[in-house]
């Protein structure tokens, strides 16, 4: 494995170097948080694909393919569908808002009261996403270098926190482009065809695989529905995803670039499932399906290529971790801390960059500490997505598409949806399907009923909102709102 270690070490050093270079471009708050809103189609597409396809999509996608066959693509497919829906229907108007967070959008649409509650929910979601990604790449370091879990967490976490804090979104964007290229080469160009050839080709795989592995629904209709509700809808409203939309230099880039990234996700989903099926053909009696990715990489790939594919897996995990980390820091610093101090986020350029950089470091260290202590990663991620979708999906999408929705309706939806999700997770189990079903239903009923039974949003606020959606400058919309 000496050559493979060298390849991975060179990759990690390269990532640190790219992150350091990105530091020079972070000259303002806009540069630090949303890359100056200047990304063109190529960089936007690559970085968006990188942030949504993490360890769960790579290692988890192969595991599902090993367990269920081609229908194991359903989870990552749901992610791709969510990104397509966001890009086709919502990203253009989101980009025109010129905000930094989802809570800022809710504040513009409904008023400041909605921002703090939504900010807390979004912060929990993004922080848990950092934690789960940290555990994922730490497990790779753990196996490769035979070090204790906490050492693996510190090694990987320090790299991610380091380049994220150096240049903010510019560093993350540049490193994500490297990670996107490495991931595409490692998984799609190298691992996929080599695994299929090693397994004897598709005809041999079809003969040897268990019954149902070629069915697109063998994973179960209810499971597919749950994936759609959690991951497809989660893509529509996650701060980590919206913050990438804000980096686009135009609404057209956000729409078309995101659409291409969504199609890439669909291809990646099928690739992961097929790799899992090839692994099942070659090694049908693995003690744990979680070992499918590591097994096929270890035994099927030649030296050097193996190191590149492992680097690709790290790329997937680290890009998601860094994207979630800057999202968590942005929400904590701009939506929660600033609002609790009852002042706007103002100050010098250096103060704004410094406070966000400090938030990245503090939350990165906190995520490493939680990752060292946490037990079940899947449960933590499920809880985060359930709270996000159950509490925020209806008021966010409702605010974008329904003029009659108002602040009381949004608050009622957040409370009803979030509370229902928590209650059913406590009674039915954290991994049950019912919490998200009933949470969404309760949130939708509360939003519609309370909005219709209370006064509409003030016309000045609605007019200012529509001016922002139309791409008018923030100052002009604010003047109209005050008037």
C-alpha cells in the first residue's frame, strides 16, 4: 500500500495548497460566504455536485447496491431528483434574492420572528451533517493508517477546518472542483468499469446475483417514498445547498448548472448500485454490507489506482463536510448569534470575515468532539433531515409559491411539523418512516389553516418581497418596505 499512501498523501497536501491559494480571494464577506456570487457554469456545476454527493452517496450507495441490487440507487437518485427540482423550479428566484441564508429569505418573506426559529433548526441540521461526514472520512483514515478513532477524526477534521477557515467559500469552491474531478475519475472512470469486468460483465452478474437484484423496486416502495420525502425535499431547502445557489453569477447559471449537476447525480446513483452489485457477485458472503466499498477497492484495483479511488472516497466526504461546515457557521453567526444580540451583522470587512472564520473554527472543533463521542451515524443524520424537512419545508416552499401564506401560518407550520416529527420519532423510533409522513402533513395543515384564518402579510412587505424576487437591489426593496 506504500504507493497508495503516497497518492493519498499527495492528494491531501494538494487540497491544503488549493485551500491556501483560495485565501487570497476572500476579500469581503460576500467572497468568504458565497464566493463573491461569481461562479460560472463549470465551477458551479462541479461544486454543486461535489457538495451533495458525500460519503453516504459513495460508500452508502455501494452498500445499498450490495444489499438490494439496482434499486439501491434509490437514495442517491432521490438526491439527484431534489437537485433537479431545485434547479428547474426554484434556483433562479433564490439566486435573485441576494441573501446569505435560508433564514434571511424567511425574514424577508414573513418577518424577523420566523428567522431565529428556522435558523436554530437549520443550524442543527448542518452541524449534524458535518458530524456524520467527519465520522465517514475518519473511518477511512482509521482503516488505512490503523490509528484510534479520535486521531483519525483530528487528522481529517483539521484539514477540512483548515482550508474552510482560510478562504471560506472560495477555498471550498476550489477544493471542491479538485474533489469533483478526483471523484469522477476514481468512481466513474476507474472503479465502475474495473468492478464490472472483474465480476465477468453484466450477463455474468445477472446470472449470479440473487432474485430481485435487477428490479428497480426491490428495496421497497415505502423506502423509496421515504427517500423522496427526506432527501428530495431536503435538497430543496438545505442551507448547504442554498448557499451554493447563492454563489452563481446569474440565475441562468444557477438553473442550468444545477440541472447538469442533478443529471450527474443520477448517473452517480446508478454507478454506486452497479459497483455494489459487482461486489455482491464477487464476494457474496461479506459479514457486513458496510464493507462492500472497501472490499471491492482493496481486492479489485491495482496499486496506485487503489490510492486514487480511496482519495475519491475521501473527496466525496470532505466536500460534503466543508460545505456543511461553512453553512453551519454562516447560520450560527448571521442568523442566530447576531439576532440574539439584537443587531444587524455590520462592521468592517475584516470584522465580518473574522467572525465567520472564527465560527468555522469553533463549530469545526465542536463537530470533531461530537464525532468522537457519537454512536449511530445513520440515526443522527435521519434526525437532522426529519427536523429539517418536517419543520421547514412547508413554510419555505409555501413562501415561494403562495402569496397568501403569512407569518402566523409559517410559525404554526414550524411548530406543528417539528413537534410532530419529534413525538413520532420518540414513539415509533428514530429510523421509522412515520415521523416525516405525519410531520409534513401536520405542517401543511397548520400552514394553510392559520394563514387563511389570520390577516394577510402587509402589502408593503409583499411588494418588497416581489421586488427582490425580480432581482431588484436590496436597498430599493428595503426602501419600499419602510415606505
